[in-house]
C-alpha cells in the first residue's frame, strides 16, 4: 500500500474550516429506466433491516472496486452501497457512517441508528457502504471460527484455532487475496465512493472500530473531509484488543460499585465483586452437574453444565450497555447460591448473534495486518478475559496473510478539522480516556462524555440533536452540551422485577 499522501497547508486549512470551493448539492435524478442516480451511482429501491426490525426504505447500488487499488486492471469486487435520501437535500456533503468490529456491516447496523439521524437527514443525504469483506461487499466469513466468536462454552486450544484459521484462509483464498481487506483498502474505497457520487466532501461518523477508519480517511484525504464524529473512540495509537481485558475489569468495577451505592441492591443482592470471585472460583474448578433451563429464544428446554466461559461471555457483552449491565449483580447473586438457570439462559441468548454479525475473515485481515504488536501481558492473567484475546489472535494470525500497513498509520490525527468525540462513562471497550487522547492533537476537536452510558452512544438522550448541530455548523466547541447532564445509568436490578425506587 502507498504511504498516506501529504497535503499542502492550504488544503489542511480549507478542510479544517469546512472550506474549499463553493459547492452545490448533487442532484438526485431519475434516469430513463426509472432508477435513481447520484453522480455515477445507479440506485434501485430496497429496504434495510433484518427480520423483527422495522424496515428502512432506502436506495441500493453496487460499486465495483479493484481488489488491489494499485493493480486496477486486476480482480474487482462488488461493494454494497445504500442511500437514505434527505428530506430536502440542500447541502452537498453527505453523512457517511462507518461500522464497528472490525467486521460489522453498516447496511445491517444502520436501522438501529436511523431514528437518531432524523434531524441531520433534513438537509443531507446518508450514504452507506459495507466495508470490503463484510455484509454485501465480498463477504469474508469464517464459519470455522464462529463458535469462538459467540463465546462458546469451552475455550479452544491454540492449535485448534490455527487449524480453523488455516482452513478458512484456504477456502477464502480461492476467490480473495486476503491481504487487501484492511482499513487502508476501505479508506480508498470510501474515496472511490465519494468520487462516484460526485461530491467534494464527506461528513464522517465512525463508531468503535469505525473511528479508526474515520481518522485514517481524514488523515489521507483532509481536503475531502468536512467533519468527523467519533463515537466510542479507538485512537490510532491503540493496538486493538491489547487493553480489552483491563478495560472490562475497570468497567465492571464501576458498575458493581453502583450496586453498593443503591440501598435496595446492597440489601437484596450484596457485594457483586465478592460474589464474582466466589462464582468464578466455583466455575473454574468445574465438576458442576448439568442444569436444566429454558432457551430464551426458542423456548425449548436445554440441559447444560455451567462453565466459566458462560460467565465470561455474559460479563463481556452485557457490560456494553448499562441496561444489560444492570442485570449482572442479580445473575451473580443467583449463581453464588447455586442457581445457574439465569446465567445459562442469558449466555444462550448471545449464541449465534456475534458470529452472524461479524465477518471474521475481514476481522483477521484487519487485525493481523494492523495490530501485529499485540502481546500477551502477564498482568492480564487474573482478569475476566485473562490473556486469551492476545493468545487467540496470535494463533490465528500465524496462519493469516498480512497486507501492508502505512508507515504513519499510528500517527495521531492532527490539523484543524472539526472533530466531535463522544464516549460513554462506563464503556468497557473504549474508555473515555481514549477520547481525551485523540482530541489533544485537534485544536478544533471536543470530547463529550455521556454520564452513566456504555459503548456506542450516538443515539442516546439529546446526542442526536447535538450531532445534527455539529454537522450543520462544523463547530464542536460551540455546542451547548448541558442536556447530557440529565443522563443517568440504569439502576442495578435489586430483584427479579428490576430495580426498586
């Protein structure tokens, strides 16, 4: 991959103030075949949303891109694109949303964001594209690894992981060069999308891993970046996965302290941290008889022996949102009394979700190329996740092809671009200190921390209106964010009927 291009100080200054030549909004027009045109892109009506979700009316298109941008006459891949037309497209610069993971498809994730974007959609189109290797963009899925992603009940051996990764690699390599499914390739696809739509600048919204993509695009194409919104921030300096274990333990400590501070939770539940230590020791010792419980999804009765893997998966993924984290003290209370039905049923509810929503082949192409520094840290040994994340990634990357990471990939984003960074107070993955780190090099940046919230907070409280104001004015420091003070965490469950007032 080529190094990031260097732009002149003038280009940086123009990008920083949302400047440049005066633009007019590209006209959405209908061609002779009745298809909607946006620049060179041809769209047909479609809907976004899985079963059980409210379908979002959209326009869908396919964008053809070189698999290797430096070999444009080589193999091409199809990228899935969607357009949510503005109510009145008076502004030329669309909003482009970048999904998390790495491995999540934005066309699948968008319906959960749609309602929060009502204000920004008044005058700006929403333009979406599944990152290469995800969703409808030449999907790189590893069914061989799905059980691990879903937080299976037994931890795989490292040799088994290498074997699974090898088999997935060999299968996908028949139709894909796995070296070219990285953040850098996605960034170049995004600029191809921009040019194909006939627009000069983008308003980027990165969520979780998508914040890495947004920062890399803004660094490479500052003149084509009008604003950047970073939700649950991963700094360019961060080795993805390296700090997950300590971040989760810190977030759980904060959450459990809330139970101790709530009289009803303290009286009915007790000390969740002490119960966690007891339950963990019991589960790790093993030998627990199978427990009969009802599958919360199918309603069928199941019988399974509880393990620490059940608890670890539940603690990890329920900590993402305060609503689910509020249930953890009650789950631990029941388990400490030998009642494992709640633990097993809640862990079962996670099964299948992650393997289906994350393209694990793309995840490995990104992580193995961009985060080779990941190391097993002995200090993580006694955390909930332990050293497994680093060990697992090292084992899989030993078999996975690597692309080329730009020399300045780790360089913090800098310059005068308007940047709004937002974090949740209790985020177990990307804690608020990451946002503080990123805005240090951004004089037109501002970091807002949402009280009592977890991971991915763009849709929370008054944040959608603040986001729309930021995109409209391209000035994060002018926002009146006092409305965020009204946010509070969900109270911890004090019993089976929830919290007590």
